[in-house]
C-alpha cells in the first residue's frame, strides 16, 4: 500500500494514495472458485471430460462458466441481502467449434454450499484472505507509531466487488464489532 502519513498533535492520519495487489484478492478470485466448482459439477453430470475437448472449445467453456459464475454471484448476493432464497444457476448455450458443444446445465445451490464454495478467503489461516490487507496496513502504522493498535482505528474502508458480499460483512464484523455496514461500504 502506498500511503501518505500526516502527524497531528494527538493523532496520525494515514492516507492511502495507492495500493499494491500484494494479497492478490479480489471478487474475481471468488468468481473463479465458483466457476471451477460449477464446471466440475457440469463435467461430472454431463460425463464430458474436459481434457478430451479441443483446446479452443475448452477455453471457451472456461470463459462461459466464469462469466456465468460472476453474474450468478452478483444475483445471489442481491437475493441474500433481500432475505430471499438463492436463485438457480443456469447455462443453456452452444459453443461454436468442430464439433460444437451444447452446454445445458442447471444447479440449485443451498446457501450453505454457496458459503462453503465462496468462503475460503474469509478464513485467516488461508494465505490469501480479506483480513490480510487490513493486517498489512496496521503493521505499517505500528512501524511508524509503535503504540498504534487496531482499537484506535476510526475507519476501515473495504471496497470492490467482494465488499458487497454478505459473508465479507459478517467476517469483518466478527473480527471487530465496531465495524458497521452501509449499503455501499463496510466501515469502522
């Protein structure tokens, strides 16, 4: 994280002016995990082996599942926020190739399974997780001012596609009970 530090009489203001992707976490990582899971289900149910497909059609199949998984995640998160049941994941498309591949797949996913598939980044023991950038920022602040603690924070702003996920809000609130969620952001 690139930051500008302002020392004031009784406080320090840490102003982020950029960020590195050191922890490499974004909503697209969650989309990819969801796509891989759903693609594996399709492969099992269709009895089509991915490695038997020609590289071009296999690449298009991966792209299709990734695109559909991303849209599915957005829809699911809206439904979770509204207290509704999860929608069905559906793909009904024909991929052009020689021969063409018709992908017909439907999957109802209970919320518990959705949370399991999308939730590996909400565990601190995982190498890449939602807590890591917060921990990195706190470590930088402690290097600058050794008495700094997380309890002294008055704002944590978590942005990006994953920040709108219900599980992100729940995970951050469980870490620090002072975090409050607004419609567009998580803040402390």
